[in-house]
C-alpha cells in the first residue's frame, strides 16, 4: 500500500521560533492535507492542497504541495504555546482513501 | 450541528468480550470511516463507507465489523476483543470521496479502548 514518511517524529522548540515539517510519499498524490491533533481530541484540518506547486497559508501556517506530487511541507512561523500538538500529513491518490503519516509531535517551550 | 459524535469516550473490555463503538454525524455526509491511532503508528484506516448500504475494508480490518444502514450512523463492532485492539478509535466523515476542495474529512473526538 501507499506509504507516507513524515519527519521529524518530534520537535522541541522555543516560543517564537519557526517550525518546519515534511512528508514524502513513495507514490504520486493529487491531494495533500495537513491536520493538527490536540490532546484528547480528534484531528482538525489545517490546510488542504490540491495542485502541484500550490502554496497555501492559514495564519502563521504555510504549506506547499511539492512539484513532484510526492511531497509536502508545513511551516509554522513564530510559534506560540498553543501550537503544541501532533501534526499529521495525509495524502490521497485518485479515488483511494486518505493515507496518513505517523505524525510530528510538537512541543513549545515558553 | 454537533458534527461527528462518538460514544463512549472510554471503554474497558476483557479479552473475548464484544462491543459496539457508536458514530453519528449530522452533516448529511456520504462518506464515513473508522481509524485507529496507536503510538508511533499514526492513523490507520479500519473500514469505510461511501454511502448507506456500502462498506469496504481499509488497511487494518481484521477483528472489526461495520454496517451502514443509515446515512447518519456508522457503528464499529468488535466481536471478540483482543489486547491488540487496545487503541484510540476515531470516526471521520466527509461530504464525498475522494476528499475534494469542499469535502474535508471531519473527525470525532475518539473512543479510548482498553482490552485486558
């Protein structure tokens, strides 16, 4: 089946720092999504990307759909304590179900 | 709208017991799915449904049954619970499949299941 490699697994950063995480796939996707999960809750959609090369922002978050259609990255600028959580990438090819990465656990030190 | 509602929030079972995890959505979504989340494994798809009366297997379907008799409900059944099924289970729904611009996947808040 399709595999997504998400990195890093975890990050410890100082408040105010920028964060970058990425996902790579062994196959081509036509949709990339980024979700955030707060403790005790379900994942919530942050950004959706539907076109190769697409760069989309949502506040301090920016995500890009890689030109090769096999990767995507998420950047968070000027991190704040409420950015703490697990970030998941997810990809979809054609009519197949979404495939999720294993997540990046972000910790922000005030 | 309540969104995606999962019950119960927590459950402890003994090996061999059966139970049903409930999932309901009030957004008239055609697509519903069940995921399990384990440490270091991310979210893995168990079963999904593209509409009432239609279900299909995901990546890890063994040990689980589903049915979709109505658009709103998509229960997940464990017929004989095993310790390997200890996990957090998430139900998710979207307007349609594949996930399009106007059809993001919405998640419930999860059911934490422990099998002893």
